[in-house]
C-alpha cells in the first residue's frame, strides 16, 4: 500500500513539474502584429492579425463595395479602415449645432436603435459614427432643419463577458486594445482549476455567431464572450 501511494505521489509530482516546465517553455506570447480572428473565422498571427466585426452591410467607397467589415484592416489595430461599428449597448454622444434639445447622450437599445426628439427612432447598429451622423442629418433635413450640423462620438462601448474558471465571472467595460489575458485579469485571475492555455472566444460577426479556440494573447472586441476552461488534472 505504501509503495502504491509513493508511486502515485511521484506521478503527481511529475505531472505538476511538467505543467510548470510547459508554462515556462510556452508562456503567453504573440508575434509582432498580435493575434486575432478574421471575419472568415481563422485564427491568425502576426501582420495579418485582424479582428472581425458585426456589420449589418458591406461598406461602400469610391471604388465600389468593400469586403465584409473585418476581412481586412490595419495590422494589430483595434479600429479598422471602415471605422468602429456601433452596436447594442453602446453609448453615443450626439451634438446638433444650435439645437440644445437634440444634443445629449443616447444608448443604443437591443434592437440597434436610438430615439431622438423630432425624428423619433432611428436604426444605427452596424453603422460607423460618420454614417450615423449622415443618417441623423438626413432625417433632420427632411422637414425639420435646413442644413443640420451633426457630430457623433462613441463615448462608451458595449461590455465584454468572461465566464468559466476565473475568480469573478461577469460583464466588464471594454477598453480599446484589450486581449483575453487582460480580460482574465479583470475577472480576478484564474481559479485554481483553470486551464491556463487556450481559451474559448465567442464572437458575433457578419457571418453569424461562432466560438473559437484561441490563445490568451488574442485581441478582444466589444461584445465578445471569453470562456476559461477547466483543466483535467
């Protein structure tokens, strides 16, 4: 019996030592450019790293229709060439020059709308701030103001969520440039039973909602759900 216990103790010690060595040998790291998930659902590293976004429709420029938002972007950047897309839960600061009643802070509701005096409800989800400005100005121009000057700024982005083996699960305010590792820190760090390797990332994109197994260095986006798995030993 004592021999069996001794053997079990040796095996357990070896497993723990292996975990420790594995952590030191493969600590969280990312190549220049970062790590991200593309709109096609591919986990990419380095200069091709981009973050997918939930876009209601493709953007259009002088050259025609642009690929779905998130398919291309600035390397390792939080914001992309088409700009940040507004979503449910975002807070917008809207100012209309000379119109105090139309100036204020507005939260995008679950359906992707905001409600303003005169023009009532207007859908803004999937639009970037300049497009929101144009949409509001067009509504005001249609019977209310001759030449409205509208300014829109995103003052608070929708939160992200963290679940699983962390000290404190829940929703947290998003900060530009965050990674899954930052999210785990906000959640109070790993629990004793946490798997400290890859995490599960659930994201809503133009292609739908998908879950990816990604390293902790992966860039996050507002609305992302981070799940820290339980280890098996």
